[in-house]
């Protein structure tokens, strides 16, 4: 009998075998199951039927940006599948708008021209061996540029994966509120991170590092940190930025970077995100760009400072070490690439990536018709004066392939933390442009001369230091909804009703009790999309920029002294219309120990409005002891001490409706009733 041959073990770097032919695809027109809740039903029904989960996965968008201009104006340059049959071939054209935060695969046409099938990636001109002269003394061909772009994208995925796996806090390992990137030697992004709202902050951070220290003042082994909204354009104080210069010999080639939300960085309240803060110093200790490592030597003074200010220092420092390690992976892999291609050739390829993406973005902007649009929206309040809404306003002008966003009509900066820095305004504008023109479009700083953003200093979208910024996300979400409305006359048929907004952020600081808790409970909620010309809004999901995950019940109940007694969609919470708004989520907790609860919500008094005759979504709520004699409806932004045995209920806002409700088909209404999206009777 001949000896049995063993299948050789695949080496670590080998290509994995092909997928089995019976792999299940995601159905067209549905979204992945990662972040959308099922219709409300009891836990007992969760096991009914044998279903196979199928999680969709969105494509990567690329982001490129550069240091800001010096003048007064800013230019920014549970789907479930039956396992019954062999999977059919996947369609080539996936439809419009792989909006990463929502993970959707729209049935409608993509972009303005209605076609994405066969779209080339940015910079791959398909003409073969044309050499690109970047003016740096080196030339590089398009094939090499594309190969290196893909390698950098894979490298960023590797950095992201390792940081996620090393996370200490639930905000990193569950919510995934972080990003890891590779930047060129000028601080320009090469591939957009999944956390898109960090994209524009990196260029400000690197620009500030270079301004303070100079390229000649950087050394191999340096690591800089910064969480200052005014020194480094971090979204808010709990977001810590890390940048690591990458050298090949004495030549500065690139930077590896990361931004991650910290569990606690000091300040007035646990979690460092107080909805009533009146200056950034109440939001935690702030670091301008400073060295954490100097030429490879760890600066323990920084660690001691963080330990002295953080309520959960080990968790905070553990996540910071994870960021540094992820950047170290990026540095090491880039050095390997330099060894293969040479530093000059790599730098030339990075420049070519920026220029090609910029040319593609400018060409896409030229497809926009000339026109003007205007819109306003309101925040509930600034967190201090609950009776006074905060006005947002934008005037949009498109002329000859140039777009201008004028925000000078926005209210003065708030006393509370609803203010946002320029980098966040920029990313909101680019989010809307990319979403309307082509969701596969790379975001590039090389197109900044074609996009103008006009801000008024001292306003809520361009505040003066030390105005607080910790509740920035509710403002960003409202700005994006407003921008979509303002663009509707310019790009007909692409309008959408307002989303449910940020959904809110919860911090629970558990007091002493039978169970010792060494970390605070930090959760970020989703809401819903508004209805649109394409169909109903997506339900129970994070919207627009956030791309953040809702913490699983199992993690919450395992790590913290509470029980989640309800987690479901809210029937009827979406605005009525020809296409209804998406349904919001509710979550209810039973507290087993006393705790301080800090909640920052949105859209309680300014619900998500509909468009084209659609109705508004249901407002958000935060209720203590619902249905009991001592029930209290709390302000949507609040801090409160709660005893053991208390129940708290959090309900996000629903999306607005699109179109005349009388035009909704009988079949659609019957389906809503059947699926539990509206209450019976």
C-alpha cells in the first residue's frame, strides 16, 4: 500500500484556499447583520428556525488631505439567509452607495451617472506602462502605484486588527471607536480609515507636529501624542491621537497614526464626556503634541501625568500602549516596503496616489450641475440652556465644478459642548459630496482647491478656545442631514429625510457594591436613517459618520452589575411617508448596584424632520423607572445618581419620512404591520 500523503501545511504568508462553492452571499438590496436590529420580539423567539448569519462587508474608501490654508477661509481640499441551495454568482453591479456606516447595498443607480460596474480604483488608468513623474527625482508606473496602494490598505487593516484585539476598554474592543492610518511625509492620508470622521483630523495633527518640531527635529523612534481640540484638531478631549514618524535611514518617508477614544482622561465626570461642560478643561487633561517616546526612549513623565488624572488609568494607558504598538506595526511594514522598492520610489508612489485621487475627485465634482441650495436645522440645546435651540445654517453654491459651503449663518459658539472644530465641518462636507456623487469616490486633499468651506470664527462650527467640544457627534449628524437637504435642489432625486442623529452616549460609573468594577461602562447608541427617494430608512443602526458598533448585551451583563431587560426596535418610531423613516432602538437596564449615570442624547425637542411631505420621526427619551409611580423623564443630556434597583430606559430618535404618506402602497403598510414595524391597532 503506498504511503499516505499529507496535505502540506500552508505557510503563514501563503494565499488561502478558495472559498467553497456553497458560500452564501448577501442578498442585493439588504444590509449586513452587524448593526441592524431585528423587529421587536422576545428573546424566546431568537432560536425559532434554523438560519445562517450572513454579515455584509463594505468597501474601503480612500481619504487624502493636506494642511489647512492660512487665510480666513477654509478650503478642504441580522440579514439572515437560508442554507438551502448553492450560492448563485454574485452580481457585478452592486447598486448605489455602499455607505459604510450603514452597510447598505442599495438597489438604485450609483452616483450621478447611474453606473458603478467595472469602476477602476483611483489612479489605475488602465493604459499600461505610462510612467508618473512626481517631481521628486523618481518615476513610478501605475501598476506599482496600485500594488502599493493595496498593500497600504492591507497594512492599515492589520494595524486596525491588532489594536482591536489588544483593546482594554469596551469603547475600543466593542464600540471600535478608533482608527489606524498611514500618512505620507506631509501628513496626507493615503487610504481612508473605516472611522471616516477621523479622516481630516490627521492632517492638522501632523501639520502641528511639523510646525512645533520641524521635520529636521524628528528622530527615528519618536512617538507623539495629542488630544487637544485646538492644538491638534482632535474631535474632543477623550480622543487621543498618536503619530509615529517612519524613517528609511535619515530620510523621513511617512507617518503611522492612530486616534482612539479613551475610557477616562480626567475632567468633571467619569468618562470625561460631560454634556454640561463649559470649557475643555472640564472635559479632561489636555495634551498639545508632545513626545511619548524620544528616539525610542519612553517618557514616563507623561504616563505619571495620565495616572494622576485618570479614574481608570490602567485601562486608559493600556489602550494608549495598543495605539503605539499598532503604529509600530505600520512603521515596520513600511520599512519592509522601502527595502523592496526603495524610499524614493515609495515616496513617488505616495505622491502619485494623492494626485490621481485628486484628479478623480475634481472630475466627479464637474459632474454636479450648477445650482444653489440652502437649509437650516436646530440642535435641542447647547446642554446648558435647555430652552434655547442652537441654529445651524448652510448656503451651498455649485459653479463650474467648484463647490462652496457657507456656514456663516450658524449660531454663536455654545456655552455647552456642542461646538465642533473645523476638521469635523470639513469631513461632514466631504461625506455628503461623496455620498451624493459616488460612494466609491476617494477623498483627496488634492481636490481641496475645488471645495470651499466658509466659517465664522466664534460660531458653533468654528469656536474659540477654550469652548467645550465633547458632544460633537450630535452636531456633526445634524450638519450632515442639513447638507443633504441643502443639496437636494442641486441633485434632484437624491434627497433623504433627517436621520435619528447620534443616538446618544452613555457612561455609567459604578459605585461600591457586591461586585467590584474596575472600569466604567461606556456605550454608544445607534438611531435610524430617514426615508429617501430610494426607499425606507434603515432601522436600528449607527448613521452617517460614526460607523460604531452597539455593545452586545452579553458583554454588558458579563462585565457590569446590570441586566439589559429590553433591547428592540420601537414600533412606529419612523416618520410616516411614501417611504417611511427607519425605526429607532430602545434599551432598558436594571441596575444591580448604585451608580452615577451620564447621558448625552439628541433630538428630544427637535425630532428628525421629514421631507417632500413626509412626517417627523419619534423624538428620543431618557426615562428613569418607566411605568412605576416614581417614573421620571430626564433631560436628554443629563447627569444623575441612581440607586440599586433603579430601571433606566433609553430610546433613540426615529428617522424622518419621505414623501406623501398617502402614496405609501397597501403592500408596504401590510408588510410594516406583519414585521412589527408599526403597532397593531
